[in-house]
C-alpha cells in the first residue's frame, strides 16, 4: 500500500490542498530509473480536482445521513495513547476498489484529509489503521505549518512552502 | 553609619533613591546625615558618574568598590568634616547602583557587594514587569520595602 | 438612642484614613524620604498580603516555554503589526521595535542567572560572542550557527542561524518579497547592543542554502563612534 495522492478539503467543501506523490521504488531498481519524483497518477485540470473535492464532500454528507444510528461509531473517549482522534463517526470512512483505496479522516473542525492509496493486499482493518496514522501525521504537519503561519487565512488554499516541504519529507521521505 | 543609595538609569537620571542607616551595633535603620549632607548627596553622586563612565571600560566586574571619596560635613552638630566613600555596581545593561557611605569600605566590602547583588535581583524583577520600561522611575512601594529589608540584612 | 455610637464611629481616628495615607515607594519629586518604622511595618503587612513579582525566584532550572504557545503569540504579533503597517519595511520596523524593548530585559536576566560568573561585556567581539552563545541558548535552546566579520567593512558583523526558531512554521507569501519575520529577533539583538553602549542597527535577511530554506543572516552594522572608541581603547 502506497500513498498516491492527498486532498485537504475545508468544512464547506472547498479544496484547499491537493498533491500527488511518486510511488516508492524498490532499492534494486532505483539505480536504473530516475523517475522516482514523477507522480504515479495522471494530472487532471485544476477544475477537475475542485469538482472531485466538491462531489466527495457531498457524498460524505449524504453518507452520514444514511448511516443507521446503530452502525454509527459511538463517541467513547479515545484511549490516552490516541491523540488527534478522527471525528469521522458516521460518514464515509473508506472506499476499497481494485484500482485504488480511498480513506477519509475528519478533524474536530470539519476539515477533511483524504488519501488515495494503491489497492491493499493485506486485510482491510490493518490498511485502515495504517491510512489513519498517515492522515494523522498529515494533520500534525497541517496544524504546525499551516495553523501557526500568520500569513495563512483560514479556509483558503494552502500555498506555504514550509508545509509542502514537511509533507513530502513525511510521505516521500526526502 | 548612614547610607544614601541611588539607581541611575542609562540616561543618567535617577530612577530610585533612598536613605537608610545601619541596623548593626544598635542602629535603628535611620540615616544620620546632617541636613547639609542630605542636600549634597545627589550632587556628590552625580559628580561621581563621570568616574564610573571612565572605569567601566577598564574592568569587566560589576562591583566597583569605593571608587570615589568626598570630604564633607559630619554627622549631627559636630562641625568636623569626615570622609564619605562611594561604591557602585553596574548591571550588564549599564544601569548604575551608586551608594554613599560614611565608613571605610574595607570593613564591610563583602556586605556592600552582597547588598548590591540582592538589589540587582530586585531590579531585574522590576524589569521583568511588562509594564515597566528601562529608565522608568521605580515607584513601587514593595520594591522600596524590599530594598530596605536588604539593607537591614546586610548593612 | 443610637446616636452616641454613631458619634464614636465618626470620631474614631484610628480606623479611618490610615490606608489611604499610607503611600510608600519612591517619588522623584520628593526625593528619598524616610518613613517612621511603624509606618514601614504597616506597609509591609499590607504589601505581603498578596504575592507579587518580587516574591518569585528568578533562578529556575529549566525555564522553558511551550513552542506552540510561543508560535501562536508570535503569530498574533505579526498579524497585528501587519494590520497597522503599509508595507514590508514598516512591518519589519514594527517587529524590530517589539523586540527592541525585550533586549535589555533578556540581557539583565541572563547575566543575573549566571550568578558568580556574571560580568559586563566591554569589548565588541565579546558582546557579539555573548549574543551568539548565551543569548541564543537562553532564547532558542542552542547556540547560533556562525558569527562572522564582514570582509568589506570593519563595522559589519553577521550572526547566522540555519533554522531560526521563530520562523520555523512561517511561510512568507511571494507578494511579501524579502520579508523576514526574524526582524523581531534582530530587534532583540539591537536592544542588547544599544543598552551595552554598542550602538548598532540590526536587520534580518533570508539567505537560502540547499537544505536550509529558512537560513537567516542577522546583519549588524555598528555606529562609526563605536568602532572608533573600540580602536582607541583596545588597539592602541
């Protein structure tokens, strides 16, 4: 499972950040290829990403209405080790397909982190945990490098260099 | 023994002054300066600032012991003149603590030094008050009391 | 019938107006005044009733501040300064002023905490080294990376910080150009130098190197008089 793409969607459904990551290459093949920095996904137009984000936001809202009360996750206090819990209790949490997996993490303020990964071969529960940890780390970077930036306006697209740099360090490792 | 203390700001204006006597040897803590000396004290200190500004570039130390003297009217009704000594302490921010004392410093050099160290502590605490700017007059009555308590402890 | 007690209350001098009359502390228009010891005792009893700044100890072992709290307050300081300024230069000037008043306070605190080793810095290079090591360690928990003398002029020095703490989380937008929020730290340095009689102007510049996108150079330009005095005193 490798993270291919990250979307950050604000609480009103606007896309504030989107990036594609390169797929990690095996160490044996890395000597021969220099294509490690090219993203694994085809780029769409900027407008398409906005539409995607908006659609997802809508689907998410509908999903949380459709979820039967019995299936909703109870809001039990998280264990002490579990900082930054996902507040995605009743909405769409993951989509598993043969081409990709999609995971959604929601913060307390309604901000959504969404990642697209390569399809998983292991069991789904494990993959969900891994994805959630990854998104939590993205959230941490966001709260440091976006929320502590005096030049960032809440709800607007993220343009900060420091955020982008840290995010790539986190996901790609360089 | 009597003491006159002044804290001089970086612009050579006093930001705190006080007068006190010794508590040792049965003293009651009030100064015994004669009326003439009371009037002269600020002028004596003011004239010694020049000396401080000269020697402050020759030494790294903060405590300047008896760097200046003054021959002036003695205590009470006796008209014999006596020697006054001036000791000082310079903080790293070049605020001067200057003190006139009418006894030779060789007897209580350490206690004067200790007194200045404690005074520095009180001064830095004043400085850490966000409402206090460098060179503001220190009008706090608590500061005044603490200074007098230090005087009682060491002098 | 209750009249006598009223009269006694009004004419009882021991309980009225004692508090308002007690006014200790230094007054520059009066000069040093000596209050009677009884007054002082009363003052002490009223003053000691609540804990004040003079009762706190200054020598704490690890005086650390939460980085997030620091970032948020710095955030607000920048936004406030930005709101009140018309351009980049004015913003940097405002940040510099904010830092300037902190300089002398930090300096005195650091020297006090050094205890017996405390000394005044009277040489130009030594005060710069003091800022480079002690001040940096107190403020940011580590020493600054480099301290250099300019090869072009004898009154110019540079302190370099590869990863400045204050701008760690901050990305300056493109339209803000050369803004460096470390102007605040430059103000602190300037405050320290000025109060030590090493008058200088200090500015912060971003000088990027590979791997250190936030690398900041604090450019210190001393007044001509300072250099001349230094030459007269120490290089005869």
